[in-house]
């Protein structure tokens, strides 16, 4: 049976478990996209075990449990997988005041990492202030 129709989990993290797959993190209630990050086998297993979104930080080259230091943890409600089993959606309940490590001018957290849009002139506009 192909990946598209099996009930078997066939995520490919490579032979060493280090291959990264993209993970879209979505607010389970509002459906807003919060973060796009990556998971290797260790991060995925920690997410399932702990119930909190855990990723592999490419910049720090280490396991990253979102919100562990900021308090903006993301509690897993559901994990969705695409048809080819090569990307995931973590539907989450935000536990803190936001999801993004970048802060507003007043120091508060952005609700989502997607807080700007590209306008027709190619400039960035803030969606929230």
C-alpha cells in the first residue's frame, strides 16, 4: 500500500534520524499559522511524548522546545500529516502571550511569526502593532 493510503506512520527521518521535515504550527482554535519550523526524529518523538511542540533548531543545531525559556509554550492538540508523509501540521493551544521570538516595540510577543505582509510596492507592512 502506498504512503497516501496506509494507516502506518512512514515519516522518513533518514537512517540516522537527523533528516529534517517541515512542521507548520497552527493555532487549533483560530487556525492562524504561528510558526514554520523543522523536526528530526528526536524532536518529533519528544513532541509526541511531552505533548508540547518541539523542533530542531537549525541555527543552534539543537533540540528546541518552543517556549521553554519565554513561557510561550505550544500545547499539542492534534498532529496532521500530509499525503506523502513528508510534512506535518501541529495544531496547538498557545500557553503564553504569543508565539514569535521577535517582540513588538513595546516588548510584548507577536501572536504569530507571520506579523507582516509584502505590499504591492514590495515593502513590508505590519499586520498588528
